[in-house]
């Protein structure tokens, strides 16, 4: 189950979870192609609350630079002052141009400024800017179009208007998109874990629990070693029966037994208890009909939905 993290903890969590995708983050949010060389560190003399910053020495398409990514889950009117301190400290310590990106993923619209400026007299001027991005104002389609799987975990944080209008359907669609991507099972699990943590910012716990447990069950059944053993057992049983009644017919029965067991496990997970008449009908289904139920398992939310797939 996803832990209920305090909001200020999300600022740090997003940095920790994307430690292996910094170049993708810079490319998407900063529109800058980079090659990360190393992580940089700065320490302020004054005591400050630990913040979530990624500071990287990079080779970019514009030349060498210190790239600073700042993640923020709440609107903070003091953020421009902190960003400026980072910029000056980085410039002084590393003598590199500093490129800064503020990535905001809060529930409300972003109200933070993207810089500081003032003019006092003929010679005292400040005109300081950094790139500020409100993730909630970015559509899910923009993230999907990147075809970059590292970024898919951010889908629950995007598209604020749609997320507010139909939260459960929105989150389910995000999860389904991750599930349908052409990557390994381990990559899916990693991305789904990130997405589940981020979903804790906006969605009710019962919605998160239902949707992500369905996915977890599907992954465990279809891709785990346990599923492979079940499938192998079914095939072996089919082969044995095939020797007696015909190889093709036996193999078909082995596949049907495996599919039937998978369908019943998933439905028991969703509904806790399935009436006997429904179980009997499922046991009578052929391989094609069982496959349809598996393909649409996330759309079956009650017994009335299930009836559409039964004789």
C-alpha cells in the first residue's frame, strides 16, 4: 500500500525516484539536450531546510553548464530567492553557466514567479530568470508523445483539469497506458511504483488501492514465475492428454485451463466472492471468450459488467 507521505516529502521523493532519468527530465522540461557528467553539491553557510534539488554538471547542445532542477509540490513565494542563491553559489564554485528549471507538480495552479527583478537608480539593476514549468498544465498526450518510458510515471501528475473532473477514470487510464507499453515487466513494475507514489498527492487512497492492486495482480499472474509454472503445467497436461486424444486438442485444453484459472483469480481479487452461477458460466467459456475477459479486466467493475462477457 502506498504510504501517505507529507506534502513536503514529495519534493524529495520525486528527486530520489528519478535519479536514473535526469537527462530525460532536462530534455522534456528544459528543452535542452544534455549528457550528465556528474552530480554537483553546494552548501549554504546559513541553515536551510533540506530541499529537493538535482544539480548536475552537463555537456549540453549549448556548451558545458551546471543544470539545476528544483521540484516543488506547493506554491512558495520565497522560491525565487532560493533559486537565486543556488545560481550564484554554483557560478562562484564551479565557474559554469547555470541553467535552472523549477518543476511544480502541486494540486493547485502554479502562482510562483519565474525570477526576480528590480531597478534602483541608474546603476543598480537585477533581472534574473529561470525556467518554471507547471506539470499540471501539461497534457497527458504531451508526455505520451515523448515515447520515453521514464516520464510515464508522471502521467498522474499531469492534465490538472481532466484529473479533477474524473479522478478515478483519469488514474485508471494512466495506469493502463503504462501497462500497455512495450517494455519488460520489471520496467513496468518500476514505473507503476513511481506512479502510485505520485498518485498519493491527488487521489483517494481507496481509488489508488483498487487500481494498483488490480495491476499488481495482473502482472503477478501473467508475468511472474508462478504464472509461468502454471502455464507450463497446463501445457504439459495438454500434451499428456494430447497423446491420448490428439496433440492439438490436448494443447488447446491446457491453454484453456490456464486462462480459466487466471480469469477466476483476477475476478476473485476484484469481487472477493463470485456467485456460483457466474463461476459455472466462466468454466464453460472457450479460449477466445476467456481472453476477452482478460483483455478487458480493468473495465469490469461489477457483476453487471461481467455479464456482458458471459453466455
